[in-house]
C-alpha cells in the first residue's frame, strides 16, 4: 500500500463548492438516485449535492452527483475535497423499464468514462473522517462512499477508501484503539485489499459479504439490520 503523504492537501474553495452544489440537490436527479439507494436519511448529513450549474473548471462534472469529503472540525477547511459521480440516465438506468441497473442487480454502463471523477491531481482521501471521533468500540472500513453512508445509516461508524488500491499507510494509525475494526469485502479484489490491511491491524477482522453484494445492496434489499447482523452486532 502506498505510504507517500502529499505535502499539501488543501483544495481551495471546497466549502463554497460543496455548499453551491448542495443547494441544487433538492428535487434533482441526484436526489432521485440517492433515494433509490436508500440513503435519503443521511444525504443531508453528508452534504450531497448536484452539479446543476457547473462552476468554472467543473464543466466536466455537469449533471453529476457531488460528494463532499467533510471534515468534523468545520471552518474554512471543513471540506477536504469533492468527488463527482456519474448518474446520467443512459449510464445508470435500463431504458426498457426505467429502473436503475443496481435495482436489478446489474452493473451500470459507463462507457468511455469511469463512474467517479476526482479533481485533477487530488490524492486519495479517507471518506467520513467524522466517524473517527465518535465514541465507539467498533469501526467499519469499506470501499466507496455509498457503502460508508449505508453503514452510517445502520448506526455503525464507518470510513471508506475511494477504491481498491487507494489505501495510504498513514491512515492506518487512526484505526488503532478500537476493540474491532470490521474490514468489509464484497468481492475477491476487495478481499485481497482487506486482507492486506488486516495484516497491519491487530484489531482487524475481515468480513466477506454474501453473494458478492456491496453494503449498499444489502441495505436496499434487506434493510440496515442485515448489515449489523453480518458483523454480529
């Protein structure tokens, strides 16, 4: 896992950017998408937004869901960065029935581009660092923002890596001190990733999700209780 810590992680105007796009969230395609994922209850907490009118330099993110990386201390550096998620109908919905592909257990179809876009040069960051200051004997580590939000909705503090291979060694000490850190893997690449992380965590416990479902799929299909049950809580 990478260990080189970036010298400067400040992204200018991140707070203003997050506020601007959050103001466009209500009634937007982003709200519809997040609602379908069962995350309405925590959408405000995570400051989710919609790029209805792109700021200069953000034209490539027009029509995307905006996901701020919020810091618990707030202030002028209260948002570390924003990531953007494609929710275009042609990529996320089946034109034959209007259902989201994930509602049918199918993969989305992002042709010629990835699902996510980060700001140019922005390093990987740990998502939902607010969870690290919650008084709790346990913590969940997952891949992805939606899975992190799903565990939060289930009442379990969770942080997320942006994806497989993005973990940074300097994040690991923040996980020491918990009684158990549940490392959630949904598939074989995720299992390799979490096994590697567990090797550095004496309190780490790898949990493989059943049927290769991600945490959000478990939430939307079986409810938050299915998540807590999977880790024995």
